[in-house]
C-alpha cells in the first residue's frame, strides 16, 4: 500500500519509515508530537538520536530481522514519548518502492494504553497490515531482479519461498 493511505488514521498510529540503516525517511504527525520534534528535524536521524536511544539497539535488531526475513513482524515494544514510558504494539514490514525493490522498513505502532485490543484488531484488518506483499525480493538480488521480466520475478519470488516448479505453474 502507498504510505499516504495510512495517514487517515494519524491520531491512532505512530507511523515512520526508515532506510536500510534505520535512518528516518519520514514520519506521521503523531510521531512528531510524541518526540517533540518536527518531521524535518527527524528525517536523517535514527532511534539512538531520538528519545528511544536506550532501546535503539533492540529496535535495530528487529528491523534487521524484518529485512532478512522479508516479512511483517509484530513486536511488543517498550517506548518513550514526551509524556513518559509507553508500551507499543508495533508492526514492522519491508518497504518497497514503485519499482518493487526493497528500500527499507515501514513501521506502524499502536500505544496499547490508548487503543483497545478490538480497536487495534479492526485497524489491522482495515489497513491490511498483515497482508503479504507478493513482490518483495532478497536484497542481494536487486541488481539481477532489474534484468528479469515481471513473470520471471514472480517465479523467483515463489521459488525463494519454497514453492516447487509445478506449484508455481499452478499458481501462475
């Protein structure tokens, strides 16, 4: 989904997106309010530079696990806002660009104290947070992927996820 589609829920979601090095590329208004900074001040920083510094190493490990697995992960995180300590239910997912190539991590967090579990569940379903993106590719193959046709890329994707040649033929 395009990042913009998530902003209609800005009062409930902490949204940010980062590059491969966990450097902020952008964030929602709620992240700005909770850090006490503007997006223009946040872009180019990482978690260690912000109020989450004490937990930055764990956040980075989580993001690397998302990038390496090429899958969305749900993480229970302790965090900090200008108001104090909070508990987040965070979904981190690989972020792809318009070319379909992996560009970093997209993150949506819910403050558990402020959102009931039924509300969070409803938003997860509405936003399709757990819907897999069928066109994520391994980082090491990005140069090769650009030379393949769309159909070849689809075949490689299914092959890399354990599907047999017959299974891929059936799927496609």
